[in-house]
């Protein structure tokens, strides 16, 4: 509780010390006044404000040199009075402002800054700060009239000098904060909100100071890191607040074409005032663009996260208020904003994503064609440099570069078609993606990984949705591939799907070098178009048309399953290749009659090319699974063309292809509503069996029909057996014509048949087929077939041994049979399979 609550009591206590200070200006007298002020209430002191300030101001204005301690005491005492009172007179505000600024000014005869102590400088800055907050109501606006321009310029110059040249961190920070208050951009609640006319007036006034303030602040921001992050943060904040005020689109739109004429007495002031017309705006924006580039370059890599966070606020503030006037600067600003999405600090990441989301929701980019053009150019430049950057940067650099690319696409949003409709832009972007996604196909383990025997039935759910891990030439980090997936999906989500599919199908067909990458991109485009796994900032303007999506998927499937793209050489096994492929990569040692197969001395099919073919098939199989997931039950209409080829690949001897095909089958089951692969096969068995039967009659051109039957048998149940009786006859007929090339494959199929029969005990359903199987073994064991059996065992002894289970049925025809093994066979056997086969037969 104050001792003196009334003005009268306070006056009686303060009068003696005020008179004494007026007479003798000493530090002690100032301290006595300060001590008495502590006992006066705020209301009483408000009534005596000018009376108390008079001796303090008088002491400051006394001519001649003064002790720094005295000046510091006077300034601190003035500050304490202003802290508890309000300045209600315009003249008093301007006079106090001038007197306090004079305390920091150099002597009139000196051109250098006054050699003042740090304590005095800090006291004066704090007093100015307090004075600005003590101004009551509209009184503060009296300081922002054209007539006050020289005084404001004087204060701005002093504070900028302190902010840039002082070594003490506290002085630098206080000077910047005082400047923020001086330009009416502080966050306090004391100052009322300015209306449009008042903001316009302040913008006209501060336009005169913009060059000096922006240049000095840019130097502070890019200054020595030893100045501390708080100084840099304060400088960035002041920079975007003053630029956002002077270059605000709303203000510039209201600027009259001609400069307003001031009264005659203000002619000299009129020369200092800036007319923010179109020419000035353009010129200033160009200069600010250079400064903003400097600010962004230094702040985006600053080690302290609060500096990077303030940079996000800078971009947000300027994009929200100056999206038209500073459009040329947003090349740097948006690059910084998008680049900080993956900042190491979670707060920076979160704020950056929020700002990007806000930009998208407010359609700042979508409604500004100039910004779209800036983003398009940035995208084109980045796509041009992308292959080089991906080849030279480390993984973190690659992640940063791709995050930038993805951010540009997200910001463009629905306007992305402006880029895609440009031939040069689309070609540059597509070539960049194709080059970056190049696979590493040098690993021979892919080719070597073979199925040693027939795999068991597919375990539903284990393979579903699992994509094979890929190894890329230009990167190893999984995060890089995830970003590339998002780039493709965002393109598919916002872009014209027909245009994109047509373009990348052209690349797919253009060269085998691009085929794997183009297929990967096509798969992701379709996923993006369906909105699956897309991280977008704003909804697309036109909803997805399912018919368009289905049409695109159909055309892609037709291309994938074309014989030239589906039946590729993946091994040197003659039974895995078509006749034409076999002739290209294999020759027979010792002439046409020899049964020994060797690699050609100059093979046209290398391990690298087979590896590449394996990956291409796997990517296409993954694509089929993606398309099924996207269409759901609508994919039922495409099963007639897609299921048979996928089952072919499920029976492939190459492990990677077989596993991928099994995963695709699981994806199809889930999409089409089948409870299991067994149910999928049973429901579509009629057309599958018909296809197998037709292809068995064209074995020279369709050598993989047996693989489909084998896969069906391994993944179905007894209900399938009545349908395949005729097919078994076709298998036996086909085997009669292809002992040399297809025997082991057909024996694997027959083993699967016997396994199904033995498991389900359905012998009576297929008696004629069983008899035919026994006759087959008899045929293989007699003079007609004994040499063929030797060849079968030599090519694939394991499958031939498995087929020996046929004789487990103890056929009356086969039981007494004893093999007469050819002498040539004994010499050529590479393993002891005869005894094992004898044991099975007997």
C-alpha cells in the first residue's frame, strides 16, 4: 500500500526533492527522488507526472558535459515514472522521445558514435521502449506524422547502429525489440489495433526507412553465430514485420497513382516521403529479393532450431501479406519452407507442415498465377538437376532434395496440370524420375535363387501386400524410395491420369532401359490416382472417375501382359524359356544328337539381363496387385485376362518371381472378396482349365501351361479334380511330343495330381487318369521311353523322383516291372538317383 495516495500528499513529499534536483543535478539527488517515488501511488503520480519529469528533463538538457552515471540515473528515473503513468499529451511524447534519443547521439562536433557505457545504452533503450508503451490512445499516432519523419529516422538510425555494431548481446536484442515497438509491430496489448487508414499512413512513413532497415537487418541475420540465436531470431522477426507492413498487397492496391502533395511548410519533408507506386514497388521488390535470398541461405542452415522456426514464420507472414508484391522472392522462400518439412527438430517440422497446410487451404498458390509460374520454374530447375544431385549427394542430401521436389508438387496441388501440359516440363520431370529409379541389377543371387522343389500352398495373409525389397543404383536409404513413391502418387492424385499414363507408357515401350522404372512409376501413379497412401495438402478439384481409372488400368495390364513383356528370359533352363529364347542363349555340345546343354561362348543372354528381366516381371506382378487393391471388386471383370498369367508366374522356378506372384494372388483375393487363393482358383477354374487345355495343344508357343495346372493343384482342393480329367489326358499327349524339353515339368504336374489324389482320397473320380499315369510310367520304363527317362533324370532328377510316387499305387501293370537301365545312362548319371527311384517303384 502506497504511503501517499492523493496528489496533495504526494506533492508535499515530492516538492522538496524536485526543487533540490533542479538546483543541483547530482546522482544522489536523483536517488532521493527515486526513493520518494516508490512511496507514491500510480494514480497520484499520474496527476503529478509533468511536475516530476520536469527536473529530470531539465537535468538532461543542461548544456555542457555530464557524468554518465548522472545521465544513466536520470534516464532510469524517467523510465520508472513512465512505467506507472500514461503520456496523454502529444508534445510531451515528442519531447521525451527527442531527449532520450539525444542521450545516445554523438556530440555535434563528432562524426563518430558517442563512447557511452553499455549500462547507459541499455538504460536509454529500455526508457524508449517504456515511453512507447506509455503513450495513451491516439497520442502515439502523433509520432507517425510526416512532420515527425526526421525524428523517427534519427531514432531508427541509432537503434540499427546499436543492433549491428554492439558486442553485448543484451543491447543488440533490446535495440531490435525497441525497433519493433517503434514500427508499431510489437505483440503487446497496450497499443490498440490500427485501422486500414492508420496502417496505410504508417506504411507510407516507414517506406522511407525500408532500405536501411532491411539491409542492416540482413547483415545482422547473416552475422557471426557468436552473437547468439536470440539476436538472429529478433532480427528475422523485425525484418518480416517491417517488410510485410510496407509491401502489403492490400496497402499497395490502395496507393493513388500520383503522389499526395503536402502543405507548403512541409516541402522539405515531402522530399523524404516515398510514393509507393508501381515503379517503386517493382524496384524495391527486386532489391528485397536479393536480401531475402541472403536471409534464407543463412537461416535455413542455422544450427539453432528457433532460428529455423522463425524462418518458417517469415515465409508464412510474407506469403500471406505480400504474395503479389514479392512474387519474385518466393522462389527462395518456398524452397526454404518446403526444405524445412524434414527438419531434425519436431517443432520446426510441425509448424512447417501447419503453414503448408494453411497455404493450401487458403488457396494462396491456386489463386495466384504468378506463384504457380514461380513454382513451375522451380520444379523445372530441380528436375533438371535431380539426376546429378542424386548421383553426387549423400543420403541426407538426397532426402532434402526429394522433399523439396515433393513440396513443390504439393503446393501446386490442382494447378499441377499447368506443369504437366507443358511438354518440356513433363519430359524433364519424367526423365529425372526414370533416371533416379534405375535399379541395381548386378546381383547374381537373384538369378541363382531357384525353387528346389514344388512349394507348398500359399499361406493366406503371409504374402499379401508384400513388395520385394529393391536395390537402386543411386541410393540405398529406404526413405529416399518412400519420397519417390510419394512424388509419383501426388502426380497421380492431382494430375491428368490419361496424360501421365500415356506418357509413361511411351517411355515403357521406348526402351528396355526405362521399362522397369516406367512400370514402377505407373504402379504408383495408379495408387495415387485412387488416393491410396497419398500425403496431400488439399483435396483435388475434380473427384476420381472410376471408369477413367479402370480404363487406364486396363491399358497398362494389356501392355504388361503382352508376350514381349511378360515372357522374358529369366534362366538358362530350356524348360523355362520359349524355343526362340532357348536357341539364343544355349547350344548343344557335340552336335545335334548330344543331350548335354552348355552356355554359348558368346551368350546373348547374360546374368545381368536375366536379373533385369526378373525385376521387370516382379514389378509388373506388383502392379497387378496394386491395380486389384485400387479397383476392389471391380477387378473381377479383369480376372479373365489377369489371373491365368499370374498363376503362370506363381509356378515359375525363379524364387523371386514365384514369391511375388503369390503375393499378387493374395492381393487379388482380398480385393475381389475371396476368402483364400483356393476359393479364387475354384471359382474361376472353368476358364483356367479351358485355357490350360488350349495352350497344351500349342505347346511350342505356350510352354508354361503345365505351370498353371501345377499351381492350381497345389492351391486347390478335391473339388477341382473332376474338371481336370481331360486336362490330364492333354498333359500325357503333350508329354508324348516333348520328352526332350518338357518332361521334368510335366512330371512335377503329375506329382501334384497324385498328391492331391492321395490327400483327398478321390481315386474313383479319375480312374482313367490314374490308368493313364501308370501307362506313362510303363512307357518311360520300356524301350520306347527308357532313354527319355535317362534324359529326364539328368535334367531334373528331383522332379522325376517325385513322379515315381505314381507307382506307389501298385498298378498290376507296373508292379512286376524291372528297369533295364541303358549302359549310356550309367555313364552319364551325375547323381545316384537310380537307387532312390528303384525304391519308389518297388
